[in-house]
C-alpha cells in the first residue's frame, strides 16, 4: 500500500466536457506523489479516445512524480498542458522539461 488512511492529498480536480470528445481537467493544490496517484486514477476514468486539456494554473507545488504523471498523460492520449502556474513553470525549467508545456 502506497498510503495509509491518514495520508493527506492536497489536490482537487474538476473535469468538464466543453465539447464532445474533449475533456478539460482543472487542477488545484499540490501535484506531489499523493496528488499524482489521484490524478492518474481520475484520468483512467475518462474515455481513452478523449482529447485532454490539463489546466495547471491552480498548482502551487509540483514534484517529479507530478511531472511523471503529466508525461504519462501526454504519452497515452492527445493532451495539452495549459496555463502553468509560476511554480509549475519554474519546476519544469529546473527539470529541463519545459518543452512539455510548449508542445501538444
């Protein structure tokens, strides 16, 4: 088991479907190990053929597990990462993966 019952997940996400075949996922909080598990579980519930737009404007903290989850999302389906917060942009710069924000 990765987490016990007292593990706090500081990530909220909401999913909307603005048009058929696409989903917008808005994230708010921390995209750390616990948040990444929650994000991946939520994305697994969405139709695999849907195009994703992941709004990162509400992310206050992201670590390598969060970056990995976003990379997996981009690998598995058509996914755009948009509106990165200052924290996300900085972490992507340090990790040398800024291209993930600019492509897609």
